C-alpha cells in the first residue's frame, strides 16, 4: 500500500509541476517564513563580518551561539546556520583556482592568528580543507576520460583529517568540530565503530546538536551500493539509537528530523519507498516539532510529508490549520500544494492507510 501511495504521489506531482507555470501569473505570493528570513539574515551578517575582516565579531557571534544554544524559529541551532555561512566561503572555488584557495586560507590563517585560543577559526579552516579536498575528487566527464586524481584527493582528505586531529584540543570545544571531522571520516571511509565513537564523543559534550546527528545519519545513508535493505536497516538502527540518546528532550521529534533530513539530502519523494521510515513515528514527532516551533517552514513540511506518506487525514488537518499561503520553497509549485489539498479533502475511494 505504501509503495502504491508513493507511486501515485510521484505520478500526479509531475503533472502538478507541469501546470504550475500556468498558475504563476495569478498566485498570491506567500510571505517568507520567519525561519528562512532569519537564516538568510544571519548568513548575511556572517558574510559581512568576514569580508570586513571583523574576526572578533565572528568569534563573538559563534561563542554566543555555543553558550546559549539559541535556535531559529524552526528549532535549528543558530550555530549550525553560522557555519553554513562559513561553508559558503568555498562555494564556487574550482580545483585549479589556486589564487582563490590561497586567498581563502590566508584569511582564515589571519583569523586564527588573532584568536589562537578560540575554536571557531580552527573549525572554519577544517571546513575549507575538506572543501578543497572535495574539489580534488575525480569526476568522470565521458566514458574514457576523467578529471582529477585519486591520490591528490586522498592526500587532501588526509591533510584535512590531520588538521582536525592536531587542533582537536582547542577546536573540539565547538560541536561543529565533530560534524566536520565526521564528514571527513565518511569521505575517507573510516570504520563504523571508529565513526560512531566520534559521534558519541561529540554528543556527550553537546547533547542534541542536530547537525551531529545528521552527520551520523549521512554516514549510513551514503554507505553501501544503491538503496539496499541493509543500508535502510543501518539508517533505522542509527535513528533508533539517536532517539534513545535524546529521549529526555527530543523523543520521536528527533526521529522525524532525521528522516526529514534524509528527505532533503538524499531521497526526496522516494523517502518512504527506499527507507524504513515509520510514518506513525514521524507524524508523532512532527506534531511535537510543530507544537514547540510553529513556524510556517515546519508546518508546510509537515503537510507535504503527510501527503507524501499517503496520510489523508493528517494532510487535511495540517493544511486546514495553516491559515496562510503555502511556502512554495517547500512545495516547489503551488500546483503541488493544490493537488495535495484537493486529494486530502476529497472522499477517498479507499480508507486512509493509517
């Protein structure tokens, strides 16, 4: 039944997107959710401080987010948004852009030199080193030709790992240290036991830091060949262990956030087809998320995922309670939203699968 519902959703979603352009001229635009507005504002502030060379301002901002654990309207840690702005610094730099990479590392070295006892610049440089290594990854252009070198890529990855290990004493006071180190471990292919020890160490220091849970989930989502049952089982096992660790504060809300992350990062509309995501647990978790963080970003995702899961009743209830235009960055097109709304409000030919 699940596969049939998902297949049906994918088929009609294609039609909805096709007709979306016809509707575009008469749509009432939705206001940007507070979540997206705050994320973009925070990232802009980080970029401005960086371009101005105000490294003291960057350090103060990161330290404040570490100390307070402050969240965005959707419940995301502001510290993770701060670092997403740092990841942006290497976007667009290509493998052979030696001048661009040199300028980036020179600025990061200056930052670190001014605040050698603070973790933020060390983490930022680790991010840049990993980005540089990723830029060296061989890429297939045609069947017989490729760019890059496996050895160059491997050397750059080891350099990034060694940087993180050498500077761990200072850098690991920031939870993003463990996220960066975990991403490097996944790229290198470190063994699961070694990888999980890293995740556990980071969570012992900063319980509930979502990006670290996501980094752990990515390791299992990306491992193996294809979307195998074994891979899905490893993901579900990690999700269950994460819920046990965070049950005092998160419970199934964390389970929902993990598979929501997998939806955004790996599976899209294939989420319930290619993973073992339990919709009942996700639904319960998303209710908790929305109750605590009722931002339109969360509410719209709850509605979309309910429709994708084939849960007619929940889709109808969540959409009915939205009270504002849909967030099109969630739905991709107004027609997708309208399709889910009409499907949820119609008399079903079959009972709701839940």
